[in-house]
C-alpha cells in the first residue's frame, strides 16, 4: 500500500471577495517579483504556485516567450479569472491546474523556476511545501518565494483602531493554520527543508499618495467587514461584527490622513537547486 500524500491543512484566510481581488489584481512581476526577474531566460519552464487571478503569471509568461508557465492554485474557482487574464493578453504559453503545494503532481526536476508569491504564510506546512518546490525544480534551477511579514508592517499617523486590526489579523490567520509573519521565516523554512543555496532579501510596498491611501485603506476597510476573513473572525470568536465595523472605520480614517504612510515589508528567498 502506497503512503498517502500530505495534504493542505490550513484555511486560506482572505478568500476571494472583490476587496481581496482588488489587491491581488494590482500585483505585477515588477512590483511583486523583482528579485527573480534578473534570473529569467526566454526558454524557461515556470511553475507559478498560488497564482490567484493570474496577473503575475501573465507577466512571467511574457518574459519567457520561448518557454511555458504552469499556473496552479488550491482554489479551482479563481483559475477561471486567471485564464481570462491570460486570454485577454493573448498569451498561449500558459496552462492552469488545481494543485496542493504540499503534494505537487509533477515529476522530479520538471521546472526551471518554481515561484510562489504570498503563499507560504497561508499553508499548514511551509517546510514540506518547500521540499516539494525543490523536488520539482530542475538542477541549476530556482525556487523563488516572497511573503509579507505582518508584524513588521508600520504606518503613520497612529490611528486608533489599526493596532486592533493588526492584533486581530494575526489571531485569525494563526487560528486558520497559517503564519502571518512568514516573511522573516522564509530562510529558516528553506534551510529546514534541506535547501542550502539561499539568497535572502527584503522589499516593501509603500502607500502614501492620496490615491494610494484611498485604495489601500478602502480595500482593507471592505475586507474587514465583507470577506471570508470577516466571517472567520466572527465565527472563530475573535471579534464581533461591531468590533469589525470599528476596525473598518479606522482604516477609512487613516486613508483620509494627508500625512498618511503605510509600509508592507516582504521577505524574499531566491534559492538555487544544486546541479
């Protein structure tokens, strides 16, 4: 009898509400995978894990015109939007599939690059996920991972309610089986998985202009009261609907601050598989 494959045990905290996709569709290879781009070659075969609506996927596909991108996600529904994204951009070198990063259904040494953006913070066993990512990477190929680090996020001015937002988010995400401070842990998880050639870096998103503040505060204000995250916060006993509304209002107040500034820190690792 064959041994059963490990399976995902965490629950994706955000879900795919419009307020979540508002941020996911903003992501590009330039603003979310710059640390990887210098390593790409036109012929490469790329596995994009947790592709979501596919905006980064499409950018990667354009950067490997003689290669191919296989984009996978644990949620089948979001792949329809990713397919539309690729079709709208006229890309014919992308394919899509449902997958669990803990047990990838691909042979050893298949891809030149295995990429995951904002994925390991949401999975039950990030070390096993990295073992699988390493397994399906060709010798000499790259494993590229980037995750936010929530406790390192900072903002100005101090707005009543945003500290409560951060505390609440950390509790909900961990109750769902994830680790919201994944960014600082990526290097250690990679080492625990057996990977040794690791370059660890960091980068930020910054929201400060009037339009940026309105966009960032608005999507979090909506996400706090209307997304799967809101449901998990209330159903898990972490917050009442009234408390969520107070946090949502705090986001909108911060967004109206002319001096407002918000920085999101990300940890990054670019790993080379031994040839």
